[in-house]
């Protein structure tokens, strides 16, 4: 439960698409991912010439950073922003600035305060990992309206489908209105294809050729392209999987609260949890206990300000039950008052 993946097997149709490519593994995938881009256009109404696919959205975050940032520049992120944003800036030897959050939420005003002449790129994950919190569409608009047009805002919607497909569409609509907005998406989370490595990016058309220049030729393999293309034709099934994860998220959060384990309000497929009123040593013990007693691996968030937390993905109900049961044993074992 440590990597924010989905626990489901690929659908029958996706499995068949993968199988078909297996028998043609001697051939390269299409470097331009044309069929996949057509499928994205059809599913979401986004012009395929404004889209580039990548080896997971992680590759695209790097590609974007390399297009706009050099070692003299600054990259701006939110206090608990996704770790890959930090790494993308580090790889370019660029300076990184972090704006403080308000109750673990990205704060548009605090981001705006830190913009200066060296700022070239702002990365915001929405919902964010590891906090799971998100900012509404009007906050994104406000951010875009107030940042200089030479500063690019990357809106990372890796978990956007858990807020809703409509919400994602509204963010994509803003790309038509603002020439400095880039949106990244992935098939790793809601679509459950993390192991195949496929993500995509929607940007103003004039940016796309620069992104191709900075991306590997064959970075999206044939199997990934085919599986993702078919997955887009099964949005009803994807939605029902999302619905199950969301209802499990609410159920697990409530069960843990009864055990005095609080979680942040999450809009993603994971929860960030802390033991009420306890310091980081106890969460450290809980993380070890979950592994030793139940083989459950969670993510121990050690970054400054999140030391008292652990992050875990929601899984199938039986796995989540085991998580709750093991937490309960731990709390009893440590004689911590349970409500
Ligand atoms: C916020 C966020 N963005 C992007 C990614 C990268 O996902 P992928 O490279 O699998 O598309 C992740 C993965 O955990 C993530 O949490």
C-alpha cells in the first residue's frame, strides 16, 4: 500500500490488447503515439496536436522542466509538493522555492508571493501527493490570472480522476485560455496501469515540439500505448473502480478515526494518517508493526513537517480490513486510548 497504485487487474479488453502486442514484440511502438492521442482526443475532446505522451507522467515533468528551466532559474512548489518536482529542479541545478501551505493545502496567495524575476516554473499537484488535498478550479484560475505570462504553471492531475473527470476537463479548458498552463495526466493511478508506464501532457501547441525534442524517441512502449488506448474506451468500468476506492477511502478514514488515527481530507486514492496527539516515534512503530504483523508496506513520510504521518493507498476491501484490524491491534498493544 506504499505507492498509490490501484489493486485491480486489467480489464479483459486491456489484457487482450497487451496479449496482442506480446506476439508482435519485435516491432517498435509508434514514437508519436498517434492512436493513443486520438483516443485521448475522442475521450476528452482535447486536440491531439496539443498532446504528447511519455514514459509515465514522471518523464514528462522532467521534459517540461528541461524546456523552461536552467541552473540560473527558480522552480516554485508548495511546501509539501510532490517529491518529483524537487528532483526535477535538482537535476537541472535550479533553485527550489517552497511556499507555505494552509492546513496542508496548497495556497495560491503564498505561491504568488514568492514569484520573482528568476521564477520560470511552478509545479502544483492537484490533488497533491502526499497530502491528498486539492485546490478548486477558481483557485487555479486566480493563480493563472496573477502569474506573469513568462512563468509556466504545471498542473499535475495524476489523481485528478478521483476528484472527477469533469473537474479534469475544466482544468484542461484553461489551457485554451492561458498560454502558460501545462497539464499532466497519467494512466498509472485511476486507470491502474502503473507498471506499463504511460502518461500524457496537454499544453499550448507551440510548446509541444520542444517537448518532443527533450523526450526519448521510443519512451512509450507498444504495450503501454495499446493498453492505454483500449482503457480509454472503458471509462464506465474505470469510474466504477474509482467509486469503490472512494467509498473505501471514506470507510477506512472513519474506522481509523475510531482508533484515534486521524487522516487528512483526501481527494486521491490514498490517505495521510497520524496518531492523534502522538509524536513521530509511535508512527514509526506502527509502520514497522504493519509490516511485521501483516506484511503491509506503507509510505513513511519523513519530510520536514510530515514526520508524524504515514501514507497508504486504499486497496480492495479485504486488504483495507486487514489494515484497520492491524492498526487496532497496535493501538491496543500500546494501550493507547481508543474512542
Ligand atoms: C502527484 C504525482 N504526479 C506524478 C506521478 C508520476 O506518475 P507516473 O510517472 O506513474 O505517471 C505520481 C506518482 O506517484 C504522483 O504522485
